[in-house]
C-alpha cells in the first residue's frame, strides 16, 4: 500500500522527478529523490547547502538538503528543499554513494561554497572529500537546538533554565559578537563547571560559524528559525514516527503536494490515510475523544493565525497518538507525553513549563492534552493577541517590525529584573539580605547614594 501510494505521489508531482529510486519492500534500502523544480532551485542558489537529518524508529536516516544564504527568498518550511535521500548505511561508503548520486544530477554542485551541518555529523571527511572546495560549518539552527536540549537535560533550577533559554533565543536572533560573548559568559556562570564541556560553548566564539548567519536582521532570523523548526517538526512527525520508510516518505510528499504554494498556512495534523494506527477501524463511528479533538482543531483554525494554527496542530498530532493524563488537581494538572513531563497552569492565561509554550506563547501539546481530557476547546483568552487571526494577517507582520534598539534593551532589562525578582522570592531570609545588599550597593554606585532607588 505504501509503495503504491509513494509511486503514485511521485507520478502526480506537478514537477516530475529527475530521479527517484525505490525498492519493493516497505523498508527502503536506499532512496534518492529530486524533482525538476528542486534541481532548478539548486541550480539558481547552490552557494550554501543546509543538511538536516531525521531518524526513524528503525534507525534509518533521511537526509534533507536545503538551499540557504542571502539570495534565497522562497518561503515555507520545505520550499527550500532540493534533495531527499536515505543512504543504504550511514557510513563513509553509504554517504559517498548518496553524495555522488546528488552530484551526478546536479552539475551546480561545483559552485557550493558552504555546507551547514549539525553538531552530531561525524563523517566530515567524507563530506569534504566529495565537496573539496566547500567549507563545512555548524549551522546556527542546529547549535541552537543542541543547546536547548542540553538546557533541558542538565539539572538546572527552572528560573535559571528559563533565563538560559530566553537568552539563547534572543542571541540567535541577533548573533553579534557582543551578544555571543554575553551568552558565553552566562553559560560559564550558570552551568556547573563539571558539565560545561558538554555544551561546547566555544562554538559561540567561533566567528566563522556566525558570519554565515549574521547577515539576517532580527525579523529575518526569527522567520528563519521558525521556518526550520516547522520543517524539523514536519519531518519528525511524518518520517520519524514510522518504521516504514516508504510510508514516511509518502506522508512527506503528500504534505508537500498539499502545500505546493507553501505559505505555512495548512494543518500539520492532516495525517495520511495509510499512516493510521489499527484503531482507525472505529473512524466511521467517532467516539467522544475524536469529536473533542475535531472541535479543538476547529477552534485552533478559527482563532489562530495560519502559522500559529500550523504549529499548534503539529503539537495536537502528537497528542492524538500518545496522550496520558497522569495527575490532576484543583489548580494544576500534570501531563506526560512520551518522554516529556511538564506542568500546565489551566487558569487564563494558560501556560506550560515546556519550551514550545515558553518560546512561542502558543498552546503546546500538554495544554492541548489538558483541553482534550477536559473535553474543552481553545478559547480566545488562552492566546496572546498577536497570534489571533483578527490581529495579525501573516507571520511577517508578527515578527517584522516595530523593533528598535531601545526596545531590545528594555526587554533585556525587564527579563533580567523578573528573573532576579523570582530568585529573591524563593531564597532564605539570610540569602535575601545578602543579595539585596549587593543590589543596593550596585544601585548606589550607578545612580548615587543621595537618590532614593526603589529595588
């Protein structure tokens, strides 16, 4: 079934493939795909190549090549994709074969100047051998994801974790040498010295890495990171959740066909027919849970902007497959989804301790799981005004403008003030007096002891 669907999708592609190689079993020994549009896109913008890897439960890895750089203006999470490949094995020989097929059908490979990879890409000698004139660098996006993961893994207090995540997000959107140095110093101050080597904080001081990203404005950086975040979620949702590579690729290609204009406005929760679980037999007679989920989808589409709905529906897709309500109280509910455990505050404004909610201020999978468990739907007061459909027409208008250096400073100071306030509220009386005296001395030195400074 998956083989028939995958072949059908490739045949129906409005831009027919220059090459595709498919085996006859649900698992793929090797796979290479590029449409004429993809080949033409790469031929126009070959200078910077971005490589993203997605693993499925069987350990097979999907390599997605995207064009990058200042000249690339196409929009949409997968609009910049120029090549998909699943190597036979992820070893030197398998990758060499994959790169050689790519080069055979793309003469413009000789014009590749920079290749951006993730920190876990170990076969760099193979990559440099196949692209001898290209410089291989770590991508800003993958460094950001790597550090985010480390912040969650380390035993940090929540205020410290939130401060690090917020500082990382702000720095990635304005990766100046000064901001990177500040983040580097913050890591050295907040991370235990025994665990600091795990973070590879020296990457923040490697100016060559950030020159490949620094040309973007703050608004462009925000759009760039959010687009890549959505792209990673799409590939993880469709390819990374099934052990059958053909079924996963069929889901990816269906998404791309449905989003051929790719303005990041369609739902991520539209699951392909062949990827349903055995419980699909009851689909003709939807139960209460399915009706509740359908109502949640409708409320998301009705209340949110397109990009916000897309992000939240991707979270809901995970909830539909793996929700477990593990605890409930009058004020807080504990939600566990697969490996994640987070705390949801159900009273408006609804919030969650997970990164998705903290970063985007949107209903995450844990909040949506709570709504589903309570048979409720999204309400307008659960959403920040900038994400509601009546207040913003596009992602550009949300991220774009009304930004200034003074606002940047104000937000940085406000964030720091809030974090200091939280820390002071939860420390002992003795510790409070010591910290307050330090702040008092600092304020007197800055402003003068003769003025009353309220802390």
